[in-house]
């Protein structure tokens, strides 16, 4: 079950606004840790918190931006497969918004021309009214998995989510299965 916290739009705003420096080994490496309002411990938890699950291939197109003083990167990607519960479908182009920086508990910015799996939801800007469509998606749970064939490994260093998953798609419909108990 997700750890108690704020509703999803507030969660993202809180996670983006509440940067704290970590201590110990991660701090020694220069990485920062976001003070997340909610963390997830299973694929089913993060799936419930997201609107779509997608397998996507990044393009070489990305841009930098600033929102409420925080730097971010928006990367263009083509959806290879998606779960049937959301509005995103295979063949769609999506714009993935991520914090810019070196963090231990959220995914590093996706690399060009690579394939990933992620749980996503529409991004709402800090300055926008809730529900305003920015045309971008944010990664729920702070995790992406880098795909290699039918398996994927989590790119987020510190996460309670599985480090490896099996990825399958049938006719553009996506299924992700944990390789861990």
C-alpha cells in the first residue's frame, strides 16, 4: 500500500518542491534525494496511482525548461505498447517530463534512442489549475525500467519497486510482471 501522503497532483508538486540533500554514501556521490510524499512498494500500487503504463522508445528530441524555479527536461518518445486502461495507445507520441538533476530516488532523465517502461500520468504545472492539460506526462513512483528484449531493469537507484521486470506486449497491449517476490 502506498505510504500516506498527499493526493497525486499535490504529491508531484510536493516532490518537486521539497528537495533535500541526502546523507551518507549517496550524499558523498553528489546525488540528491527528493522528499517524496508517497513511496510505492509494488507494481500494483504504482499502477493504481497512474493513469497509463507505457513501453516507449525515446527519440533524440528533448528540451530544458524551468517551472517555479525548478529545472526539468521534456523528452519526446513514441509509445510501442500501452496497457488498455488508459488513453495512451501504441503509436502515440508522448512528452515525458522529468526533474533535471542527479537524484537517488527518482529515475535519471531517459536517454535518447532507448526503450523504457514506466507508469505515467498527465503532468499539471505548478501554476496551472488542476486538470489543465500540458500535453506532458510525469513518471509515477519515480521509476523507469530500461528495456532489453523481454526484460527490463530499474534505472532508479533507491526504490522499493522491483529492480527487474518482464515486459510483454500482444497487439500493442502491455503487461509488466515483477521478477521479484
